[in-house]
C-alpha cells in the first residue's frame, strides 16, 4: 500500500474530485444508454414490417392462385360451349354421352373453383385489414422514434454540456493538487473501481459497512493523517457536521 501523507486540504480536494468523477461516470452512462430507448421501438417497428412482408407474400400467392382459378373457370365455360356443339352434332349415343360428361365435368370444375375463389377473397380481405393495422402501427412507431430521437438529441446536448462543465471543474481542481497526489488518487480509483474516499457514518465505513475500530476512529477524529478502513482499504473521512 502506497503510504502518502495527505494534508487536510488535499483530502478535501480529492473528495471533491471524486464527487466530480462520480458525476462524470453517471452522465457518461446516461449518454451511453440514451440510444437503447430507441432500439426497443425500432425492434417493434421492424417486427411489424416483417409481418407486412409476410402478408404481402401471402397476398401475392393468393392472387396468383385466384388468376389460375379464373383461368380454369374460363376454360370450363369454353368446354361447356364445346359440349353443346358436340351434343348437337352427336352422331351416336357414345358421342352424346361424351358431350354430357364433358359438360358435367366442366360444371363441377366451375363450382369447385368458385368456392375456392370465395375462400381466397375472404382470406385476402382479412389480410388487407391486418396489413392496414400493421401499417398504421409502423407509422405510429416511426412517429414515436422521431419524437424520441428529438428528445434524445436534446438530452444528449444537455449531458454533453454538463460533461464539459464538469471536465472544466475537474481540470481546475487537478491543477490545484500536486501531481503525485492526483496519481495516488487515480491508482486507488482504479483499484476500487470507483470511490476511494468514503465517509464514516455512525462509526461505520460507508464503503463496506464495517464498523471502524476505535483506534482508527480516534485517529480520524483527531485528523491524524490518512485512516484506511481495515476491512476494504478505502480511505475514511468524517464529513463536517458529522463529527462526534
Ligand atoms: Zn471499508
């Protein structure tokens, strides 16, 4: 453990520096999380767009089938016409029977195809309605995304402005502290992944919630040099107005 004697003034400045750093970390995190909110909307909009694409595929499939069925119906009507001629020109019973059979088959084909077209029209109707719903939902989400984007841009600018302010304050403060003290702080900050200086409340380290032993506590009250928490190793301090 690096032993460094910090003056009371140094300690106060480092606590301030630590406050600034923790604010900076929070703001940077917020800045990073901003686009996440839009991502969710975009995902929903994309799911709906995919659904529309699937609906369109099905509509195309059904439309093709409908054309095919209409072709079958047309051909069946032609066959009925043919069968009428055949019937009129029948030379024997065989020809006559043949003509009747042709007509019956064609009629059966027309009925079957017509029923299928009815089903297709029902499904198409449903698909168009669903498509319309999906489209208005996509439009709604696109509006939401645009609004959110605007909001995010504003928030981003505000956060960046705050970050610049804090950066300035930090620079000013660092310039008032000797480099080795700043270095000591930076190393400790890295070691603890954040707070190095932690206040003591009710004789308890607020870094790890362990009771501070009497000897250390007395040292703290007297302001005799650096007092480390024997449990977590952070540097303890007592906030003004919290003494006694
Ligand atoms: Zn501790």
